[in-house]
């Protein structure tokens, strides 16, 4: 792995190729083993296990005031900023009518985008977030909050520390365009301004550089659609 001087940090550098190669190996091995199964919504297998689960919050969960409304038992004070590898983040999940009522309906009807991830298994796809130990007592409330999102494994590194061994956590990823009669995803929506401000405040509370990375590693639904076509 590339060695770095004390003055170098994750906030100042692109991820070096040597580190991406190491993480790609971890992603490939994780994909072949059964230790980290995916949990399709509504996560019945996870609820049956009744064991805590490490997750990476990447939107409103990074805002601790918002996270506390759902996660009563999880240890939010010991959550840690991380970089998550193997997925990309974008605003293509359509905000629910209930959330629209809470955030206020935007003047432009296209501004209904909420964050989602697409898990690619490629180390070159990465974003920053907050790693949280999700307690079983919070599973039911969390499932209600994160409707239609699957929980999928990805590889993580602590923010500003490349010298430790990568770990594994789970990320929320909605993969279905429709759930029943409700449309979940769209490539033609823009971020909801109130939701976006809530997310950015959570990142700003950690540091200005963490907010900068959030903006740097987040796509609009339009950008992601163009990149894939």
C-alpha cells in the first residue's frame, strides 16, 4: 500500500490506485463468501437473527438529530465517519408522500429526490458516510423509515485513516423501480431542497472537508443516468 506523509490525508488526495487494488480484492472475496449475506427488504432474515449490524448512513442518518428520531437504542455517539467502497450515491429515490408533508412540498414538482446507492462491487465507486452499529431494538423502526431499501454489504475504511485493514458494513440500496403501486425510483428527479439541506448539515457538523467529500461523491439522478447510457 502507498505510504503517506503525516501531512497527507483523505481530505486532500484522491484514493491512490494501490489502495483501490487492495479494496477491490476485499470486495471480490466478500462477494464469494457467505459471511455477509444481502438482506432484501423487508429484511425478515435480519430480524430473525436479532444481532446488531454495522451500517453506513449516507444521507439523513448522518444528521444525528434526524437519526435519533428512529435509532433509540443504537450507539450514535460512537458512530464514526468512513469511506464506503463498492457503491455510488445518487438522488434517484422518490420522496414518500409522508416525508413530503414533513419537509414541505417543493415549488418544483421534480424536486423530490432522496439519496440512494447503487452497489457495483467496484472499488472505484466510493462515497463518505457514518458507520453506525444498528441495535436489534431499532430494527422495526428502521425498517419503517427505510422503505423498500435492501441492505447490501460494502467495504469501509475510517475517514482520514488508510493504514488500517478495511472492514465490512451494510448500505441501504433501493433496487426496485416499483414497490406495489408506489414508484420508488426515477432518473428525472432533482434533490428535494429541504432534505438536501438536512443531509448537508449532518456532514458539515463533522467537518467542512467531510461536507466537501459528500458533494464530490454524490450524483444527481440525471448525471447517473447519463453515465450509464
